[in-house]
C-alpha cells in the first residue's frame, strides 16, 4: 500500500499539470457583458455569442459541441459570450435573435456567421471557424 501512495501522488500531480495546460489553451467562456463584448470587438477578437435557455433541448445539444470546439488549441483566442434568452431580452433583441439556440460568430465588429437551431457539429465548427479567419 505504501508503494501505491507515491504513484497516486505522481498521477495526481500529472493530472493537475495537464488540467492547467488544457485550461490555458481553451477558449474563454463568460456571461454576456456589454463592456466586455465591446472590448472584445475593439480588440478584433474572434467571438461566439451563444443565445440559449436552460429549458431548451436544442441548446443542451449545442453546449457539448461548443465546449469541444472551445477546448481545441486553434480556438484559444475565441471569446464565448453566453446570453440567457429568458432573462436578457434587451440583449437578445439587440442581436436581432428570434429564438433561443441562436449562435452568432463575430470577428471584431463584423458578424461572420449565424445559425439557429443547428446541432450539426460540422456546421457549428464552420461557424466558429468563420470568426477565426483573418
């Protein structure tokens, strides 16, 4: 049992280091804030606006796809702003979104793509990629 303990300690240390490396290469996900959104646009950052509702099955299907894309090294500069369809109606109207499960990609101030109700991983990846192109 004593020999197993150092092995577990080493494994734990390796997982912590791996986790910190992965989080450093992941896209930044944050609740929508007008000042932070404006700052990201001014910096010409790649942006994904995710308009969702907690009760929406399509939104629930989109979330793991977006999370997987956000974890890829090539999307580490991506900023994902989460907008709650039910509680942030002025923001939803500002983006001219008609429903939850709306994804809007920006490169700086330019909208590059938009989708509604899409759960296809390839087309969501293409939408995200449109914000990364220079």
